[in-house]
C-alpha cells in the first residue's frame, strides 16, 4: 500500500493507486462472509440479499433531497424544516365521544386528526338500517348527517388542524360534510387542509367497503378531485392506499406496485375529464403500511418516490415539482400486531416508525399495542403517540436529511425494489390496466396466494414471529388486560340522534336536494354541488347513497380462484 503522508490525509493520486488493493480486500472480505454464511437471506418480498454490499452495488446518480426524482426526499431540508404530522387513527361510538378523544389527543401533542368511521358509514348505511344495527359505532365513529360532523369537530379549529378520513365509497359525502363544517366555523374552503382516502379500487380487492361498480365509482372520485382543484386547493382529494393491499397479504413490492397502478388509473381518469396534470397532481397523496423488514420498507418508499416522479413527468407530462412529488402517510402496526405477548407490539411499532422516518414519510399513525383486541384506551393511544414524540425529539434521527442515502445496501435494494415494481406494473398494463386486472380477479389471486405462502412460512417456522412461533409462553387471560369496553347502548343513542335530526329538518328541502343528486347522477355534470346541497339540507348518508344506488347499481364481486 502507498505511503500515507505525515498529515494522515491521502492525496488523490494515492487514492487512485490504492483502488486495486481496496478491490482485492473487498473480494477477500466477501469470500470470507460467504464462506461463513450458513443460509441465504431474503426480504419479506423474496428479494435475495447479498451477505455484503460495496461501491460496486451503486449505479447511477443519486441526486439530492428535494430534487427530481426525489429518491432522497421530497423536501431539501426534510424534518429539519418540519416534522412529519403525528396522527392517531381514532373514532368510536358517537361523534361527541370521539370529539372528546380528539381534543384530548391534541392536548397531548398530536398534530393532526385521523378519522376512523364505522362500517355503516363506510358502506353508505344509516344507523337505523336493519343491516347496520350491530355495527354502529363499533370500529369507528358513526356519522349519519351533517349534525354528526358538526359535533365531531366542535371546538376544533379546522383552520389550524388537518383531518384525514379513511373513507372510500362515501368519500364525496364526507368531504361535503367536512367543508360545510369549516364554512360554518367561518373558515374558507381554500384554507382547509386534510385528506380523504377516496381510493375505491383497492376496496374491490382487499377491504370490501365498496358500494357502486368501478365506472361510476371512478366518476365520483374525479368529481371530488375536480371540486378540490377549484374550491379546496390545499385539501388532498385522494390518498391512494397500498396499506390495505398489504394487510390483506401482499408483499411490500406488490403493495407499492398495485398502489402505483391504481394511481395511474386515477390520473388517467382525471386527464380524460380534461383536467390539466399540474392542476390536480399536487392534490394526490399516498398511504401505506410499514411492516417489520426495516430496510426493505425504507427502500420501498425511496423507490416509490423515484417511480412516481418519473411516471408523472414522463408519462403524464407534469412539469410542476409539486405534481411530481410522492407524498405519503403510513400506519405502523396493522396485521403485524399480535394478540400473543401483546406488549411486544410496542417494540414492533417503534421499529416500523423508525423505518418510516428513515424512508421520508410525511404523516404517521402509530397503532396501539392493544389493537388486536379492541379500540385503544387513552393510555395505550398516548403511548403510541409518545413513541413518535420520543423519536422526533430525543433521538436526533430527524436532524439529518436522508441519513441512509448512499448506503451500498439501501441504494442496491432501492434499485431492486424499483425494478420488480416496474415489472408488476408492466404486467398490469398489458392486461388493460388496474380495473381490468381487478375485474379478471388477477390482483385478488396474487394477494391470496401470497397471504397463503406467508402463513405457511409462519407455521413452518421459516418466518419467525416472536411470541407466536418462537419464545412463546402461556398467555394470561384476556380479561386481565385493561382494554376498551364498548358501550352496548351506542347504537340506541345514535339512532335517537338521527331521529331527532329528521324531526327538525325541512323534509321538502331534503326531497328536493335528493332529486337534484339523482338528476346529476343521470347526467354528466360534477356531482359534488348537488351532494353538498343535500348534506346541508341534513339528508343522511343512507339517503344520499340510496339515490346513487338507484342510478348506478351495486358492485358484484367476481369469483377469483
């Protein structure tokens, strides 16, 4: 090896002369590692992992944060400029009960609200619908009319707090309600920030809260996007959600690929409507689950930014950097949480949060340890929020922009994830796009097969789940845990509130407004103005969806074998 100057600093000529020695040393190290490795390793998506990575794994220009294609982050300063939005997914019982939880969470330092809606609300049923009675207020808050939405956000300043709604089939109605509440608070819709999920395609595949067939459902989504372009330019009119693909059994690679394929469908539908790409591109956001394979999750988000920037620029011609940005929120938890040794879930969520932040997330909801059993208690929800705050304020992780950038392993894994995602998207495109792939049952089959393979890996012990198939022990009775207990009178109270609203409202005005909704649905105009009028007349979600069902019909799920 060349002599090192007394200063200890290598000169450029000496660095060049030493590259051969470094390469030989690398090869010797690689052979030693390979010789000692007892088994091959793969990511959760099945990507083969080398035992050692080096500069030979780096390809192409990495770029800088805040610059196209945004591999290293969507903002030049990332969390140095602004921390991610901290949310807790919350909603249960009636609007007044949930409002108390929201206000308490905001007092604890939560910086955004994430609204969980009950199943009847998600399916367009009123709380007094005979098919809905047993589910009212159980897995989210019950919203029947604008009166409930007013109660939900009472005392919460919508000019300063953003709200995210996990709602799809009835997203247009919930958006109309939210904007009406803001208007009654005296806040202009132009100043309102927030998100509605509004992603129906993944519902047909992984979650099941659909109402209408794909064509009219897509029309409603484009209507909401067009409405926000004009009336609520700071509001994300759609959050394309890979999260539910993942919880249904998809791999990290499939989750990203299916999500981007959905997004392409929505963007194309907006372009076909006549919207300019840079008009609405900035209103699109994404939503994922972060699971336990830490580095693959980081690579997934880095690859997502790069892929989406290129899709928007090269395929759709977006020139505004805000339209090219892949802005995303995540859930840490979900199907990775276990009922066995449930306090282990605190650790899982913390690692998933770390992966999300290292991956460049914009908004995070950390699940509580007790969610395999019930809605979180105040204590468990507080701990989930504190998990974010400790990472944000005590660890110095947010102090450096893209701290893993340039890592041989991370960059190689990002390239591999990107390549595999592109392959899946190309296959979907060859089938005619995401709608065609869903209608043929292809996406459903892929997810079901992967979920089955994953379960087999757990049962065989190939995939270790601590406390489940390794380090297991007898569990205490569930009754010994301090869990949230639902009030059995929730449904009765909510139905009473709905009856009161119906007794006070102007029935003639409601009937007229619903007739306008039907007329708009039969035509080709944007339906948001008529839906907004119906909402302000205190028509219920069930009544509005009933009119739309008459015009659009309902979706029939294909058999996928």
